[in-house]
C-alpha cells in the first residue's frame, strides 16, 4: 500500500480506469463473438453484427484500450470473414442511412438580416 498521497490517488485512478477498460474489452469481445456466430446464420443479421463489431473496435482504439494498428488489423479480418461468408456490407450501410434521410425538413421563410448602421465619424477638432 502506498504511503505518499499522490501514489494513493494513482491507485484509485488506476482502479477506475481498469474497470472502464474491462467494460470496453467485454463489449468488444461479445460483439466480435456475435458476429462470428451470425456469419453462419442470416446475412442481414451478420451485416448488422459486423457494423456493431466495427463500432466496438473503433471505440476500443479511441479509448486507447487497443493499439490503433491492432484495431485496423482486426477490422480487416472481420471484413475479410464477412466477404468470404457472402455478407453484403453495403446494403446494411444503405439501410441505416436511408432511414435517417427519410425524415422531412421544414422550410421556413428566411428573414433578411437588418442592415448595420455605421456611426458617423466625428471630424477632428482643429485647435
């Protein structure tokens, strides 16, 4: 057990970080395993599982739980496995983007901004 105050704080901080990292790793592993299981089943479920696994890998890389090169390597491996299984990855991306684009935009009348009045310059007083 550390004696110095800053060392005690580092122990507490490391414990919290370890818990966060463990949670990220657990979510990543479960997403990758569900993708591996979905490959043999439905292609649409496999595409969705692939998207989820890619997202979890990105999160792990962003949080520095996993090195960025390892993340890239794992993503390539997942994509290669999906392609070998015949999963259409582009249709899953189109499916998610089409639902977000379906929302309609309301057009409002744009108002012209008021013209700024410039203050008149005072002439310099002659002495």
